[in-house]
């Protein structure tokens, strides 16, 4: 893959890598009940591994991903994947819940490879195809996120929760070899040391309004998605359902089906004002939580809501990434740092918020609380849109 532009096979390979690696962050979600039983923990306590992994991911995004602008990207990808293998093995052999929590943070920190692949793909793709390429890779990433829950639930049910971490370590080891053979080398785009690099990250966050808006919108969007997937495990494990981890994990397939919309969303974002995709995505999220509230003892509304929720979040995320990758090409890793760090801070906060809502009011409280967050996101979207329109009008008047 030494060419300057990606072929379809190259894009598909990158999509597969992002999906298989990002799955490491989400394997733990269907395993919460099994982990709680091994050490006699309350399920909400065992659920800490979900947001600790996301906190670790946010730290990796903040501190490590920007280095993709000063380091050779392939080498950074390979080293990060090697650390992921060791962190997964630590989790698999954890003698106590404390060690598992530490391993979860390390898994999150090192599993930043997808966020190094995305800027690399954007760099190797012409402007008129960038949205489509990002959409395809995001489809792989999202299928990895959602299918990981099904795989993890099945493996956990058959062989125990530790087996999933051993298998994940083996998968990452194989990918390490394949990426070494196929990924292209890249030239750094930033001349300076790490301190200057991090200062520039802060500078872009403060001076780029489109980047800030995209980061805030995506953080709030991902917070409700994370809150749903963490609490759904608890919702389905108690009456009237009483499902086991294998059955709970199968619900991830519904979300994976929704992930197939990502390439289409990316194509729609090419060559047009993409903001309509964002509001459509937020409305989808709101409708999904309304459906979840009325799920009752059936699963039809739950399954339909999962698909709508993930299509909605993809509309928001893929569109926002297409926007930010088009602003300053030489700073894509740093823009991605601001964007994805905010996203996973939102995800970690959403997971903790979901567990809090579950403890005070179970499923109805989760649905109402997450609907409120989506409404806030919709309000902020229209406020920002009005602000942009006013600024454009003032610019015309001055001209």
C-alpha cells in the first residue's frame, strides 16, 4: 500500500483493522454480570470496567494520537497494537478486580489505532472521495463496536469472560503482522517537539469553532449511546427477560445492521452542506429513546430502537469527521485528537451517567435522562446554526 491514493481493497483492509481493534473497548460490556459473579460484586460496581476503558481511550486520544503528526504513523500504529496485546493478556489473567480495572485503563489507552488509521486514510484520499472513504472505514469501526458485543456475549457464556480477552489478544497479534506488511509509511507533517504539538492542539480547540461544535455535538451523542449499551445489559439480565450474556450479546447484531448506513452517510456528505445529516441523526436518537421507554416486556421496540439509535449516531459522527478533516489537512491528527477525546469523555461520562440513572430509577430513568441529553444537543445545534447564519449576514453587510 505504497501508493498515494487508496484502492478499494486498501480501504476495506483499513476498515477491518479499525473494527477488529476498536472492539477491544467494548468486549467488557456484555461480560459485566459474569465479572460481578466471579468476585461477588454488585453489577453496577463491575460496570466500572466499561467507563474505565473509555477513560483510558480518551487519555490515549489526548496524549498519544497527536504524535501521529510528528512520528511515522505506521510505526506508531504497530507499537500501540503491541501494547494492546500485553494489556489484553493482563486483563485475561487478572487475579483481582483491581488489576482488571488497571488493565481496562491500559486497554483503552493503547487501543487508539483506529484514530491513527482514519487520518492516514484521509491523507491518502482525494478531496472528492474523502467522505466516502471515511464512511467505509467508520462502517468497519462501527460493525466492530457492535458485533463485539455479540461475540463477547457468546464467548463469555460458553467459556467464561477471561477467554474473550485471550482471543482478543490473539486477534491483535495477527493484525500486528498484517499491518506491518500492508500499511504504508507516512511523512510527519509537524516540525517541532511534543510540547509545541500539544500547545497547538489546545490552540486549535480554542480557535476553530467548527471543530468545537463538532466535538461537543459528538460527545453528547456518544454519551447517550454509551449509557444505553451499558444499562441495556442490566435491563435484559433481570425479569421479565432474564437473558444470559450470550443472548444479550446478540442484540449487538441489530446495531451492526445499522452500521451499514455509514458509507451512504459518507457519500451524502461529499459535495454538499452536511449539517442536515446531523439534525436527522439527533432526531433518530430521540425517537429511539422514546421507543425504549415503551419497550415493556417485548423486544420489538428495543430492536428497532437499537438500529435507529446507531444510524442516528453514525449520521452525527461520520458527518462531523468529514467536516473536521476538511479544515486543515496538515493538522488532521490534532483535530482528530480534540474530536475523539471529547467523544470518549462523553462516552465515559455517559456510561457512568447511565449506571447512575439505573440505580435511581432503572430503565425508565435511563430513557428519560438520555432523552433530555439528546434534547440539549438539538438545542445547541440550532443555536450554533443561528449563530453561523448571523455571522454570515454580518460578513455580507461589511462587504
